[in-house]
């Protein structure tokens, strides 16, 4: 009887978890719970792939020199063209677990009660996944070495500050390409000297124009720390225009910066001094201007916050189920991304 009961309970929990996964509730909740992930999800940045040892992204950095005018019988230029370079990105793996002890199981005996208990624990797990991954998406800790990597020994998801660096000329290898020797593989950056609303708006307009240069369009997303966002909002006064589309805002306030939707994320770091949002040493703000046409959140098929099933450890009166995510944030054109760093947190007029 105990063996049959154990198998039945493991099967019930695993089936319930699998139904959650197939419904899309888990990964949708993760991606819509924090402003940056919600915005990326809305933009359709997330892409699914079948696998591979590493994620290869082809980067276009040069023009096709054969494009030119000609007349009648003139010989056409068929010279072979370079200008495409592959970047390689590693997979990032995340896991989270749900545990149900024997006493809780007994107190919630019956399929409906167990399923309700699992839903509550899944809500907690989903919120924790969302918070941790959104925090890691802004992590600066891997940028102190020549080969730019992520925190936790390179195991975290590649962060936005890794692709959009405060000093893009420093020796730093991103995606296997050294930005110091490849000027085309550098984001745009500017140091703020603004001590007034007018100067801050001018600096943001200038950076916006810089990111617009070249093919690929303009930034469509701006992300700032809370203080800088509030400063820009205050500078707009009567001109301020909030977006009213609930599908676009997903519950997060945003305002227009030319063609980009500007919003704030509490995890935005201080790239000027190289400290994360929770360091206690955040001295300056920053605004990141992104062109999401060149950003992708690549997810491995079947590993998008997927359950691995429930099992009972031999040395515990409990059942444990693991959920896993395999994916990575990748960039195909850093020149279409920019950051205004060192913004003062004391501008009031």
C-alpha cells in the first residue's frame, strides 16, 4: 500500500505540474512579473530553439561593396564579400524546486487539496524565478575581467550591462569578439554632466540620435533607475504623455522618449562606478536605450521553466519537484544599443 500510494501521489503531482507547464502559465507569469522581462516579452524578443552546444548569432558589421550603379553592358561586381562574423554564447541554466513534506501532504489529503497546495507553492516559485532572473539581467559583477562574463562564475544569464557597457573601448570579449579591437562591436555611451532638467533631456536626445545612426532603426525601449526616471518625468511637466495601452504597459508606468517607451526598473545598476542596485553604494543613475530588433532571449525547446517531475528522497518524508530553464540573452548588434551613465540623483529643476 505505501508503495502504491507513493507512486500515485508522485504521479498526481507530476501530472499537475506538467499541466501547468503545457498551459504556459508558469513562463508567462515569470516574464510578465518584472518590467524588463515584461517589456522584452511584449516585444517578441523571446525565441525558441532546438538546442546546440552553444548559441551562434551571425553579426553583420560591414557593407556589401558590390552594390553600385552601372550602365548598360558594364561589367557587374561579383567580388566575394566579407562583413559577417559569428558570435557564440553559452547556455544559462536556472532551476527551482518545490517541496511538500509528509505532514502537509496528510493535512491536505485528497487530489483537490493537494493541487491547491501545489498551486500556492508554484506561485511562490514563479515569483522567485522572476525576481532572480530580472535581477541577474542587470548584473554588473562579470564586467571586471577582460573576458566579459556573468556572475556566479559565468553561470548567470548574460546581462544588459554586459552588452551595453559604460566603457565599450576597454579590452573585453563579448560573444567571443574583442570590443577593443573591433570598433563595430561597441555600444554607444555617454557620461552625463546634467545638473538640470534641460540638460538631461538634451543628453538623452543626443544619445538617442547616436543609437539611431546606421541601419536598423531607432531605440524602441528605454530603461532607467527609479530616480532618473522620476527626474525625466518631472522635466516633462505638462508635456508628459503616458501610454494608455494596457497590453503595452503590462501594469508598469512608461512615458515616451521620442520613439522609445521609457520605464524604470529597480535593478538598474550604476555602470559608472560599477556597482549593482543592491550594493548600498549606488551613487549615480543610468538610462539604457535599447533597440530590441537586435536582442533575443533564446530558450531551449522543452526547457522553458519545465518540470522534471516529483520524487521522494530516500532520507526525507517529503516530495521534491524541480523546474528548469535553459536560455540566454543574446545580441546581434551592440552599435544599436546605448547607455547614459553617471546621471545625478539630485536634479530637481
